């Protein structure tokens, strides 16, 4: 009995050491900055009482540079599993109070173990990144650890959803792990992510810069496009992760968490027609249109601050989970450019990985013209949209609201690019180019000889829209499934989604296609 008590006492002391992390002073310092500890972040993510830790007693094995005998509780990373809304999720949280959350070989080993568990069990992975980078004292062992993590990220890709929450520094090679994951959430004030910081940039290039300029959440959410969401603080970051998980299946063999109602509500929505401008030259608020179509106006926009000329995000329509893509006429007239193409293609491919149907709203005047776009590779980037839509085998429903010109018509999931059902509003204009441009080419001589060229151009443009860009012309060729009233959009889409969920589409056997990266 005495021996047993001694062993239990030893266990309790070891547990206390692990839970104490870097000590009361360091924990208090974090709380003073409004930050959660590593364990508090996981506790906030998981349902109360469901977290089970893995590898709490794993320690580094370094024997050099002052590391021998140095105590590092949990080796600076807390790993385990728990439940989120009744579904199991794997997670790890780097602990900045322990050696600044630096990554060594055993630290990486713990992360990899949790990722392998997620892969075997078919459950999502959520990672809290808060680390000073590689543990310099461990040298190449730390680099080996990063390699192990990156490799595992790739193995998980397309099999289980991966969400990274950047809640502190994420510097150097460490930033490649979240970049390999599906979604990145950054906290507004405390998160920074970069390959080379201001000091290195100045030393190499001579240019002075700041941490915020190279790696803040704002920069990554609006300029680089690396961050998908920005949260005010740790608590909101956790809420965003939970919200995101509510739209995703646990793995690629499952359907998304649809919540189909017993009976479809197929009433018309007259209010949507009040949102449509009188002329196609006026920008339409596509976000407002989307919110009229989806359940309760609940649209979780992804990449909201970057490439605003295209909108992507998750929603439900009569309970069916969907990935929504839409041109945004409020930005760059909704034209597709390099960043919009990358944003759209990445989102399409994610949805296809996880069996999420795609609903596309089209109001696109073309690809954005300009020498910068051409020299920047708009051909290659635009081709990503074509590739992504054509290779996607999930249900694909397209609604052409207004403009659909040239190659951008195809890039926004026309029938030829694999759309299962294509609906058009009576306001739709489907043509090689806009009416004004077409008139300038087709009726050049008539315009030159006209007494009032401006009036003549307007007359010919109206005729062109009626004769050559009418949705009924496309419908007569079989390119459009049906022309519908805007008020019917939600009902028609809901019914179409319910009917296409059983879709099965076989493709030629191959390892994978060669997307034009």
C-alpha cells in the first residue's frame, strides 16, 4: 500500500508539473495581454470534460547547448482529442510559456502523433500555432521535426479537414505547416506569420520595415491572401473554428453535416427582386443576393478581405450544406483577375475534396484587362478556375444573374465545364463580349455614318442584347436548363440540390490531373 501511495504521489507531481507549464508568472503575463494559455485554447475548443491528452510525459532528448536536464513540461506543446458539437476532433496547441513554444524533434513527434491519429480515425485536425520557431539548440533535429510535420500535413490533405489558428508568432519554416492546411485563422493583434522578419529583410535588402507590414493578420487577410479569417482574439478564433467545422464532414468519405428539413419550403421570395439594379451597368450587391437565398441569411464568407471581386463561403440551403461562389460587381465590376482566380480555384477544390455541393452566382464582365494581369500570368491563373470546376465531381448548380461574357462565362461553371444544372434570370446576358464592345466591332461603319453615333450605339446595343445575348438564345441551344424569375432562385436551387445529392460521376483513372499552378 505504501509503495502504491508513493507511485500515485509521483504521478500527481508529474501531472502538476505538466499543468504548470512555464509557471505562474508566465501564465499571468499572457493573461495580462488578453491571451489564453495553450491548454485554455483547447479547453475552449472542446466540449467540457471531453479532452484527453496524448504524450504529456514526452520530453526532449537534447544533450547540448545547455539543454541537458532542462525541464520543459509537455515539451512545449499540448496534444489530444475532444468533441466539438458531438464529433471527435484532434488538436494540438503550442505553449509559448515553455521555451517560447519552440519546435524540437520530440515536440514535432507529438504533433505528428496527433495528426496520424486524426488520419486513422478520420477526424478533423485543429492546430493552435504560437511558437518562436525552430529550437536552435537542437539543430538539424528541429529541421527534421518540421519535415515530419509538413509531410503529415500533405498526407492529411483532402482526407480530413485541417484548420490552423495562428494565435502568436509563426516564423520561418513554421509558417509552411499552416500554409499546407485548409484554413488559416489569425488573431488581429497578437498573430504574426512570415518567412523572414524585419531584421533579416533589412540586413539582406537594406529596406526598413515593421513586423506588421510583413506578417500581420491584416496583411495576410487583405494582401497576401494567406489568412482566410481574422479574429479579434483567441476566444473569437475558437468560435470561428467551431463555426467552420459545423459545415464540414469529418473526412472525405462522409457527406457534409446536412440538416434537411422534412419538407422543402419552395415559396417565392419577391424581396430579392428589389435588390436588382435597373441596368446591368449598375453594380449589384451580390452578398445581399446570397443572403436571400441561403438559410436564415447565414453565409460564412471565406477570404472576406482578399480578392473581393469574387465571393466564396459556406452556407445551407433548405438544410443542404453548400459552397457558394459569386462574382462581386461591387469590386472591379466582378471581373476575374489573378487573385480572384486563385481564391476561387482553391475553394472549389476544397469543396470537391469533402463532398460539398457548389452553387455559383454569375455576374462577370470578363477577365480583368491590363498589362500587369497579362505579365502576371492571368492565362495560367484563370486556367485554374477552369481546371477546378471541370475536375470537380460534386453537384454543381449555376445561376446566371446578369453578365456572363467570353471566357469568364466558362470559368464560372457553365454547362460545358460540368455544371449539372444552369439557371438564368431574364436579366442574364450571355455572349462573347459585352454589347457595347460587340457593337463597336460589328457595326463600325454604321456608327461612323450615323448622324448621332451615341444614339445609334445605344440602339444597336439594345438590339444586340435582345438578339445575341438573350438567355433564351442559350436556352434554345440547350446551354441553359431554364430561365427563372429571380424570386424563384431559392426554391429552384433548394430543389435542384436535393435532387443532385445522389450524383455519381466517374473519371478516367489517373494519379491526379496537372493543374496549372
